[in-house]
C-alpha cells in the first residue's frame, strides 16, 4: 500500500516475508552477525549509538555516516538471498545493507534521513523489519505537522524512494512498553542510481 505523504514515494508491504521465514531469519541473524556498537556524532560529540549494528556489502561499498566511515562485512547466504529477491522485485541492484538490532524498547533511532552523498539524490531504500512490532515515524523536514506513524511488524517491508529522504526525516522512537527484540535491515545502493521501483 502507498503511504500518503505529500512528495514522498513510500510503499508498505505488510508480511512481505512470511512469519516462519521472518522468525527463522531473526534467529539466524542474532547468532551469525558480528554485532557491534557503532560510534556516531551527536550534538557535536562522538557517542555510542543506542543499538547494535553491522554494515554488510560488496567490497567497494564503504559508507560514511555521522562522522564515521564503515567498511562492509561480507554478505551471508541469507542476506544474499534477500538481496536477490529485492533486486528482482524492485529493479535495484542493492550493494549493501545496514543491520540494526534493537534489544528492547530502550534501543532506538533518532530523527534522520538516509541522504548521505554516497546514496545519490533519490535513493531507493528497502527496509525490512524482523521481530517485535515497533512504531516507525515520518515527519516533514520543514512542515512538522506533516507526520505519519506506522506500526511495523515482523516481515514488513518499506520501500522509500523518490524525494522521500530529501523531504522527510524518520525515526524509531524509544518506548516504555515491554517489547521484544527487533532487527531492521535497510538495503541500499552506494555510489549508483536505482533502476526502478518495480
């Protein structure tokens, strides 16, 4: 389904990955991925990010985010399979994926856009959610009343393209509610242009 936000190009595909496959992938990623705490720049100083992360991609898909350069870890078979399916369905040859692991409701992602120069002017970002359902929020960069919150569940896929990153910020807010673990995978194309969105 299309998300109705002026100027944005966002598709939400609930349960794009069926429940058994989603649960199996979550378990494998928890065990197999070399999770680490990335250092990021916030309010002018370097701090530990409030989540675990891992940058995976082709050898030439280095990425600079919040004052830090990340060299990609090699693809796992499961992530390669997902990349191939996404390429077939979107027409975009993703060459990298950022994995973020939110251990509970205290782990979060602040307001930001995926608008780094390496991604190009209109990047296509394919964002897959696994594990606990969490609130994911969009807000317009200048017109703050333009906002939309989504409850993303396991296996849900968001495709964010066009001017979405130029016009909107997004976040995964903290929550005081007891929630389980969540992993998010954001597939990207570093240093290229997406072919289409399928």
